[in-house]
C-alpha cells in the first residue's frame, strides 16, 4: 500500500507580509511531496493568487478587533471560537503532520485547533517584534522561527533565526557584485512600502537636488511613489534636471536594487531581507506608526552590522537626508564596506531553514 502523503497546514492571512513567506514554504513542501493546505479567512484569500494551484485553500471564520463598531467588536470572540471549532473538526478528519502559523488574525483558527489537538506546530514571525497573534501562540508552540534577528521575544521563549524567505527574483541576484559609487552614472533606488511612503516623496527629491553639482550630474533615481504623489515627484525631478523614473510600483525591484549604489527604504521585513540578500548600502526610515514600532526593530540587525544608516522619522528632514546620501555616495570604500556588511546578515537560505524545521517537527511526531 502506498505511503500516505504527509500534510502541512499553513495558517496565515491579513497582509502580503504574512502571505509571502507562507507561499515560499508551500512551494518547496509541494516539491518535496507533501500535501499543503492554507487556512485563512476571506480577507486572506485575496492574497492567494500567487500560491501554487495544488495548495488546498480552506477559508475559516476569523475576525479582528481593529475594525468595525461596538457590535462588530463584541462578535469577534464568537467568530474566532466558531473558526477554531470548525478547524478542529476538519483536523480530526484530516490530521496534519505539522501546522505552521505566519501571523495575522486569519491564522487563529488553525493554530488554536492545532493547540487543542496537540499537533506539532510552530510560528514564523517576520518582524523584529512579535505580532499580536504570534504573541498569543508563542508560548503554546514547539518552535518559534524568527525572520528578523534579533527578535524581541517573551521571557522564557527561545527563537530560531530562520530568516525571511525572499522571492526567486531576489535569490537570482543574491550577492550580485557591487559597483562602488564614483565619477560615473550612479543609481539610487527609493522604495516606500505600501504604508506611509509619502514622507519619502516629500524629503528625498529635494535632498537629492541639494547634493553637490559634481555628484548630482551622475545620479539616476528610481523612485516608487504613491499614485497621488507620483506626478509632483516626477515634475520636481524634471524641473531640477535629475534623471528619474517615478512609478507607483516597480515590477523589477530586484534588478533595480542590484544595479543601485544606494537604496533608500522603509524597513519592512521583506525590504530588509531583500537588501541584505542582494547586499546594498541602505538608508532606512522606519515607519513611525508600525505596530510595536516593529520597523525600528527590523532595521536593527542591518544597522548593527554597519550595512544601513537608520534615520528615525522624527529626525527626518531634507538636510539630514542629503547629508547621509552624500556620506554614502561620496565614500566608495565606505559604501563597499556597507554592501559587504549587508550581505553578512542576509539569509538567502531562509526557506530551506523553515523546511528543515517543519521536517524536524514531523519527525518528532513519528518518533
């Protein structure tokens, strides 16, 4: 009789930040002959387009306290409990070998069911501070895998530094040779992330325009700006004679990053992972309103190694930004050192590390 395929249940949702590493794990586990189910809610299901077709999508009822009026908030515990009970019933019928949670409220039903049924289970936290849902489960799982290192963990909890999985297009450019800045065309990549990117559109263009003329005439800018900011940003660059490509979203960020002498970015977990895997000097401006100030925590490893300059949003201004850009682009040896330092904290093998943890848990269950 053929051996039964092992089953992995991945619990994730809410944002692309939770779903991307979940997708990376799913792809590799399928190639290793596992069945993979994704447990999410209706909101999380909107992000499943990139998942392989053979991943079975299970929608569970879940809810968040972050939205809705008083009645909606009162209903949240009941919706979550209903989701947990439904997930428990399904897992009793089709028992997973391992359950992995990536955070977000849609992960609660499957992680709750795995705890009730005492199934092998772990969580992966992308940011340097545990999200609310992962805080709840950190003390009730077999492993806590950390994407950002160091991660602030509750007392008594030990984390495993697995890293944050990056896209294949980023891996293709991992450790791409760095061309130090000099008296020739230099590229600056500005990426803001989905939230709070406006401040970069306000500060970076005038900061670049104020650079010394001999440096400025070599600079080419790729600037990712919100739709509502794009036109004025492009106009500013044009009026100041700066070669710039301004778009709301770059499909080819890995290519642009590998060609850049400097990256100016928010410090979302995936952006920090990309910068460290490709290995580029960076100026990071953590998003001031990120939950638990996790973007400051995300930047810690990169800045501590010497790969990034961190400017808190409260201290960000045109003069400060211009000074730091000039510091990097005016110092070829220092910029090359920053690129090497960024690489030193990169984890291109993050997906494989997660796979190894899953297989270890599955092995323990059979032992």
